[in-house]
């Protein structure tokens, strides 16, 4: 039988004194399933991810992770060690004095020795193309570099599931390509939020959308764009 790793059932959520943000929201991610989520700005995508990570408590509904209903903070603490969650804003992810400390933090929390955690961190930094950044100060990095360090903090945990909130924001075209190749090379189940249809098509298998406070099937319609650029009259390919 296919096992669910993430299940959200009949979730309702409103921020204090605000209109309802999520209502009647249902979502299930199975083992090995790769799902892309899109939706307009302000639709509640980040809020949904924060609920499934236990960072916000819904007014109604249930969160189940790895088959267990999340009844309290401790249950979420344990599940979070198995989920690689990338915050939309990398500044929310990085809080240590050095890049190495930030990237080794997850493995240390999982109970690995200092040496093993350091080794995992070094490997993860090399994977995202930041070998040698170990002693840099996170808050002085560029936006794109921070995003890659944030990604390394997740990869170093070797998580069972990836939950990524707008992972391409601020990345250079080269870093974006590296991210695509990292993600296509990883087998684990994932939920990826992005505004970029091409990125979702490359890194996930199924598309869903968040509209009107709930999850609906995603539909992308391929269509051609007319475009112009310098030297466009010279025969070329895109
Ligand atoms: N801390 C907060 N307090 C009050 N309203 C918030 C807060 N965070 C987000 N919102 C509002 O909740 C709605 C959903 O936001 P969000 O989940 O960030 O959307 P998305 O990620 O889809 O762009 C928006 O209307 C946003 O303004
Ligand atoms: Mg968001």
C-alpha cells in the first residue's frame, strides 16, 4: 500500500483579525511522490507549509506526518528532523555565526557526532557549489548564496521528504540550473512551491494549485511567446 508522508485534513486557518486564509484544505503527499504547488501571491502557500511543519496551528483540521497525527509540539519536533524544510526567506533559516555552524546544525540535532555533522556539512556545501564557504558569515552573503546555504542546511540532514518554499528566488541562472540538477538527482518525496512553471516541470511530477483557500488540480497550458532581442535577425535557437 502507498504510504502517506504528509496529510492535511480539512484545515481551516485565519491570522488574528484577518479573513479566512485556508478553508477545507486537504492535501496528501505519498512516499516518492513529487508535487509542485503554485498559486497567486497571498493565496496561503507559505501558511500551508508553516502549518504542516507545526510553525502555525490551524483553527480546525489535522496534520499527520509519517502516519502519526501531530498532537503536540514534541511530535512536530521529531518529524521535523526527517523533513527538509526550506523557508521562503533564507534569513529565517540561517542564524549561526558561520556557514559551517548553520549547515551542521541539523545533523547535530539528529544526534550525529561533531565530526560526522561537520563532514555532512562540508559535503552539502560542495553539493550546492559553495565548497570553501565554511567560515563565511551567513548574513554577509548575497541573497542567492544565502539561498544555497539554506538548501545545504537541509541536504546535510539527508531528509526523507523535501518541502521547499520558493527555492529559486534570488538565484543566478547558473545556481538555478545547479538546483535543478541537484533536485532531479534526489529520489525523495517533495512538495515544491514555485512561481516558475519550468522549474516545477523539471523537479516535480504532479502539479497542484492553492486557490480560494484549498488545493485544486494544477493545469499548465503550453503556449508560445513572441519575443525580441538584440541580433534577433541572425538565425539562432533557444
Ligand atoms: N503573520 C501574518 N499576519 C497576518 N497576515 C499574514 C501573516 N502572514 C501572511 N499573512 C497573510 O496571509 C495571506 C497568505 O499569505 P502567504 O501564506 O504568505 O501567501 P503565499 O505564500 O501564497 O504568497 C496573505 O493575505 C498574507 O498577507
Ligand atoms: Mg509564500
